[in-house]
């Protein structure tokens, strides 16, 4: 199993550009999550999904969009990138909600200038 | 919303020394997770604690949950350079559909 994979690993965007961060898991997990980690800070939840076709907002959803058309994929879309979105983005998945381990991808380091 | 505060924020210890990291919640803890993040990499799951008084160990790392104090501690015995990294605690919200994370503790172990 590859676990949770994310692409790209690094990206530099200009202000106002758009991009999609890709996330795929091969563990047949129902729950998937997107977090951002700012320098020296913990992780904040952006969006999560409880299954294909179902998504919901986390703590910091503004400026982002998600979709979940399949169990495996959970892309994160940035529209009109802003410097405040410079961060490291982590995708995670878990079998179900509650007290189950979340498996994390390696992260995407995004810089917006 | 629930907030988790970790202390200390950073820690430098000599190899072989013991250390403790604390995680305190502003609300009742329904489940507490400990993760380790190597610099520049993703998070690795260490342990999950569910019940007050619960204690779990893995190799030289022990985590405890004090439900009354809304606090968890992570103790490393005889630290090694391989223990270096960022330790993060995370807590389930009541609905169990999201994790809130603490700010992390950066650990450096000097050989």
C-alpha cells in the first residue's frame, strides 16, 4: 500500500493564480481531510469528507474548495491565491470517524508571492 | 471551539536524558492522539488515548491521559537523536469528525 500520496511536493504560485493540490489514498478509507500547517504552528483543518460526494468545512475553509467524486481522491482547489495561503498542506485519511488513527500524506509546501 | 496548548514549545536535551511534553485542553477530552513529525515530513501516529487514567507505551515513549485535568503527557525515557522532531497532540471533537491540534513541541536531542 502506498498509503496517502500528495502531489506536488512543492509549488510556487503568484498572487491571483489558481491550483489544485492532489490527494489519493489506497486504503479504502471513508474519511479524508485537508489540513494546513503554518510555520511554528499546529495543524488547522480546512475541509473534510465523510465519503464520496460528501464534504464539509473545517476551521479555516475560506479561499479553498474541495470535491470528492471517488473514495480514493480528495483534491483541494485554491482559487485566487493569496500570500496568507503560504503554508504546508497535509492530506489525511481514516477508516471512520471518532477514535481511529488518521494517516497523513507527506505534505505539499506552497509559497504564494 | 476546543483549543490545545502544548508545553514546552521547544526543548533541547542531552542524549540519554528523560523528558516530558504536556498537552492541555480547554474542553473535555474525548480522545487524545499523539503524532510525531520529522522536520519537513508528514505526521507519524504514535498513540491514541481514550479513557481517563489510560497509559500507553511504545518502546521508550509513554503517554498518559488525565481526564480530570483535561491533560495528556508524553514522556520519553533515555532520549536518543532519533527522537528529535515535532510532537503534536490532537483531540477529537465531541462529534468525532475532526481533530484539533496543539501548536507542537520541537524536540532536539544533542548527541
